[in-house]
C-alpha cells in the first residue's frame, strides 16, 4: 500500500469499526486514495474470508482501479486484483478483490441473493447516485438484513453528505472522514462565448492554457461529437502534440494511453467527457479546461424513450473537474463561464432515480420478490408516476402479470444484461432463429459508435461485421454470448425471413413509424409521436421504420437509430395489430364518420362510414354541445336560473344531466342546428312545476310598463336585475318596481334610446333630478312631453300632439 495517501490515516479507524459492525460510510475527497487503498487493506481482516466486491460507476474507472491496485501489489490484473466489465474481464481463482461496474453487481446479487463467498461490498463514488448504485445498495442492505448479517457494506463517497448515507445503513452506522491532498488550485474564469460552438470555444481555451501553463492538460466536453471536432481543430494547430480522447467508446488500450503519462515524455492534451470526473487519476495533468456542460441520459415519460440532454454542469461536478488539476501537485482550472454565474448553477446533479427509466429497476425488484419498491431502503424513493409507467410497459411486454409479479418471460428477460425491451427483442429473435442478429442490434443500441455513427442500424451492423479491431471482436464475442443464452431460453419456431426491423417493432410497438412526406424528414409513430430524420439519410427513402433510439423532446425527436421496413412486411408480420374501426370526427359544424384501418395512431386507409354507431354519434354531439353550453342555451335562461337559485338549471348540473335532456334532441342527427329552437325548453324539463313557478316569480323574464310596453330583464350584469326603458313609459308610476325583495334597476332612456339616468328609487328621481333632466330633454326633444309632475301623468310614448289628439 502507498502509505503516502491521505486515506491511510483513517484506515485503522475504518478497520476497527468494520470489526464491530457490518456497515460504515467512508467520506474522502478526490485524490485521497479510497478507490485503490481501502479494498486491499481489508483482505487480512479476520472477518474477510471471501471475496471483496468493489463497484465502480464506469468501465474505464473499474479497469483503471484494478490495474492500479494490481500494480501496487506488484502483480498483473487477474491475480489478487481482478475486474469484470461488459466487454473486458481479468479474474482467476486467486482473485480476492473484484472491481465490477454497478450494473454487473446488480446482476450478480439478483442471481445470488446471499452473495455466497463474498465478505464485503464496497460502493465507490456512491455520491454520483446512479440508478444501479442505488439499486445495488438497497439489495445489498436487504440481503444483509435477512440473509447475511456478516456481510460488510461500505459506502464510499466524495461528498460530505455521509450522515444521510449513514441513516440509510442503520442506526449508529459510523461515518469515517478522510482529508484529501491540499495541493494549491487556481481558478481562471474565461467567461462564456455564446457566439461560438462548444468545441470551438474549448479549442480556443485549450490553446490559451497550453501557452500559459506547463504540464499535461485535460479538457471536459459534453460528448463524443464535440470531442472529435475539438480534436480536429487542435491537431491543425498543435500537430506534434498527442491529443487523446477519453470516453466510453475509446478502446481499452487507448483509454490507458489517456490515463498514463506519455512514454516519450511529451506534454499531452486529453479531451474527455464526464467519464474523467471521478474514480481515475490522469497522471501528469495539472491543467483543466472545463466547458461547463454535462450530457445526461434522461427518460421522457411522455414519449417512453431515453434521450441525452445537455445541461450546465453542477457546482459539485465543476469542483470534481477542477480537482483533477491538483491531484498530484499545484494546478489550474480554466472555466468557460463567468464567476458571477457560478452560484446560479445547481449544487448537485439530480439522482438518476428521479430522471431514469425505472422499468429495469422494477423488473429487478420483481425478480427479487418485492412488488412494492417503497419497502426497500432508498436515499430517494422511486417516483410513483415513473413506476406506474414502467409497470405498464413491462406488463405490455409480458414481463409482469397484473399483480406486479414477475412472469416466466419476465425472468428470462431479467436474466439478459440489457434493458427489458432489448431483452424481449433478443428473445423474439431467438424464437425465429435470429438470436445473433438480434443480439448485435441490441449491442449497437447500447454501444454508441460501434459500427460507425449512422442512424441506419443495418449499415452499422454491416460495418461492424467487417471490422477486425479488438473492440469489434470483443463486441461480437459478447453478442454471441447473449445469443447463446437467448437460444437456451427461447422456444424456437424455426428460422424464417423475419426482418430485423420487425424485431424492433415487436419490442417497441409505439416506435414503429411511417413516413409523412416525400423527403422522409417527418415521421409519425404508432404511439402518436412525431419524429424527425435528416432527408439525406438512406433511411429517408424507407416507407416504414422500426426506431430503436431517438434524441430530443417528445415532439419532433431526431431519429438516431432505426431499421427500414416495407408496407408489405408490416402487413405480413404485424397484421394482428392492425385494427379496423369506425372513427368519428368533429369538423366544427357536424360529425364526420369514417372507416379506418389503423396501426396504433397511424392511419393506413380511410373512407366514409355509411352506417356509424348512432349512439356514439349522439354521444359526440352531446359532448360538443356541453362544451359550448353557453351558446346552445339562451344566456337569459342561465342568468335567470342563477339569480333565482335554481340549481337544476346551473351549467354544471345541466352538463352532468345532458344525456337526459339533450341526447333525445340529437338522436339521428349529425349537427347541432336543432338546438337553437329546442334546447331551452328541453333544459326546462329538468325542473318540476314548483321550480318553474319559483323561476318565474323570482326572476321574471319581462317587465311591463304602465304604458303597456314589455322589456327583457337583464340578470347577467353585475347590477342585475336591470331593465332598459323609455322614461315616458313610466309616467304615472309613483312606486318603484321590485323583483322579489330587490328594487329593479331602471335604466331610463330618451325617446331616441339614449341613456338618461339609472335609478332604484323612481319616486325620489321624479321629485329630485327629474327637473334638471326634463329641462335638458325639452331642448333636445321638444315634440315630446316633459311634465313637472310625471307621476301624475298618463304614460304614453306618443309625441305631445299625438297624445293630445288621443286624449281629446
């Protein structure tokens, strides 16, 4: 062991605590040495009679950690220290410490709940909160509580949130904290350059830092595309400098070259994704350039797919990245954003539990025997909406039954190391003698860059088959192993010419898509989602696509992996999914009935339906009528009913009872035209005779003046009840008209209908402001009567001369 590491100061305390109890939390900042020093230190403990499993968040980190530990012991990987990743493995009967990726540990514990022969499980970089890490920890704690009280569980985190992990592990779980190396670190804030692409801005910053600093340089970019473009730019300006990519698609030999110093002693530049944030030390790096971006896989609950989303890196991620520069000595970090904006970034990246597809987790728990995930220990419990959606997808695949229990097919799916829908696709392929091809398609969907970067999976498959590189050979070996396992699980139906695109459509039925335009740019899927495709893609000429992957939001996501299909193939292999049904549409004026052949949301053929379901037509008409009830019924009726308190005639009650009073009017019709003349009387059938009498008494429709003119009473305005009436029609009236106990608001008008004044006290008006009103009106309307005592006059709308002739 390298006793120079800061972690060595707390290892004795850790050993004492693990002798007393079976769980502990170790908090150590990056560079303290926890990844490579702790596991070997446990091997000689009396309780450690079996193997130690160390989980690692990434394949690169797992391999690098194992190689470093083996080097410190003077051995080769595969002896005392081994590792197991999906595409690479070095272990033997002598192996005591096995470094595995988190997903592989989940598979191991599901296959052996007691973890026989395992003395301890160490969860490294637990603060990153990957879904498999949270799941693996929950299962390990469950196994410890029920089956293996002697199993040591150690959570190793780079953050100070050890107390939260300790509460999860159990009351009294110790938290041991280590200091890190205290090498000086300088932060340089270069500011953002919105006008530049990310790769351009990073390349400029790297060139600046290369001139200003000494030592190897590590630059963080969000993805492989940006890394390759930045690499091209830098290679032109620094042709003699080793410029090395570091990401998950780089072959192991090249990953090792990026991690270690240049054998010729040259300064070098490493361009990395977030893969280099934690777990591994890049030897010789003293300068970091950080674009400040992070690309994460997030599950789109509405669309049912996972896509990559670029975010601003969190403050914690930025700190991890900057710390890479000061691992072995003084360092400097250049950040491509403003210092003032740093506090506005999220403190931490969200746990994958809150952003990922939970179908694999739910299937794993069902296989474990847990139908309610809430019964397991979680730092953050799985969101109920995401669990519900995942359960629906698993039931559709046949992996879970209606009670949430794993089926036999579900066990077969769970036994394959891939997402459930990919495992189902592999099993479908095995049934038809296509296990190897299906396995290769599944691996192409998991390993970006394998076989190239085309969205055409068929083209990528052909290039992969012709590729003789070490990575391609290892990938083919892995795919063949999957195929062999699937062949043993599936019930073969004989080999046939089943297109590979049909396998995708069977496993992802909502992702079967049909071209919508001649260019092949827009597509619509059976699930109703819209997709986009580059018109220059060879897939743009296809009629149908089985889509395996798409990136972007729910509307208009870009297709990144698909296989072409013909209409004949869709009809032949998916004919049982094609529905023939009558579809009713509301055109805005009437119901249109059509007969359609549909595959999900995709219409294959359509024509008029001469004999639609009349009840369904009437139900749609009722629905549309209820949507615009205020237009269908006279507003005066609704206002009167509201004023009188007739609950049966409220819009809410009328909508709820529309099938009783409205539906009979619409039977046999396709439009709402009849309602203009009949709806009001039909609505009144919902009240009895007493309620009608109460309506007419409390909210009469009309007001009759002393001049025997009638006027509609307004009950809808804020000053209701109100009526507009010519003032001469009220002559002779010396008491104010009432609606129940409420004075009727009289909106008095001139002979020309222009407003004069409003009043709720007619006698007071006659004896008050009338004199001024009359004086003004005499000048405007001299032919009409404007008496001094209108309450004593006979009412009439006639002019003075006409009124005199009538009286005489």
